[in-house]
C-alpha cells in the first residue's frame, strides 16, 4: 500500500483560439439601371422562346380550326378593298380641289415666304405637274420648287415674296444669277423661272434674256393664280420638251 503511485494528473486541454466569424463581403444594392438592364437581358433571352411557343400554339390551333383561315382571308380582302376605294376617292377629291384652286393677290401678299413657296407648288400641281414639290430652305442652292410639266419639261422655280407687293424692294440680278448657276447643273432644268408677287429691277429682264431664264412678276402671277391659263402659256419662248422624255 505504501508503494502505490498516485494517479497521473490530467492535463488540461490547450485553450483553442476563438473562432472568428467571417463577415460576408459587402454588396452594393442594385441600382434601377442595373435592374432595368437585367430585365432587358431576361426579355431578350426569354422573348424568342415565348414567341416561338405562341407561334406554334397559333399554328396548331389554325390546323385544327381551318375555317378561321377562310374568315381571316375574307376580312383581309374586304379591308384591302375598302382601303383602295378610299384612296381612289381621296385622289379624286385632291384632283378636284387642285383644279379649283384659286389665289388672289391679297391672299398671296399676306403669306409668309415659305407659304408662298407652297402656294406656287400647289399652282403647279393644279396645272398638271403631279410631282411638284417644295424644296426651299437651307442648302436649296437657289431652288424653291421643282416640277415636271405634262410635256416632260423640268422646271426649277425660285420664289421671291414681298409682303408689301410691288411697293416692296425689287428683285435684283443677284437673285437671278444665283438660281441660274445651279438650276441646270444640279437639277437638269429645262425651264428656269423666278416668280414674285412684287416687281423686278430694270436690269433683270435683259439679264434673264441672256441667261435664257423666265420671269413672272406680279401681273403674270395674278393671271396665273386666278386660274385662267397654265403658267407655260403665259411665258414667252418656253423651250419645247426634250427628245427622249
């Protein structure tokens, strides 16, 4: 008993280091722009699949209900007929309205410059120039109205509006030179015309004769706008239509 050894002492386990909890990385909340972008990506990805599924469903339904194709075809033919009839009526009314178009000088004097160009365009259309169009504006190179008459001649018209009519400033030779320099080279004009509700300076008529241009002053404009005769019957020495047109 005296030689009995004491029990071995238990060693305390080594203290473990405290476990550190990992904090999740900070994530910024998605902005509205990112949400819209994600939505667009989803739609682009899912859109074709949904469209194909709908198309297949419609085709399958039509194969079973074939009578619906006949109904749809009849409705399409009816709609096209009604649309074509309305188009013909509209064109007929446009022709009637254009043929009855009349302008008085007080009406033309009250217009702005741009509206005066449209009035000249409409008068050319009234006389059979179905392609007459207004092109005046920045970079027009001196041309305000382009038109092709029933005989195939190409008209390039420069419009000079004077709010005070013939009491306003006269149209001078620089206006003629400007349109003459581009009308034939750029637009292939057969007839180059300057029309005004005012008057021309005394130097314009001789220059127009030298340049083979035509002038329509206030008096000529009044006769033309009143609907008496087309413009080419009022201007002297209009060139004949070109061959091959």
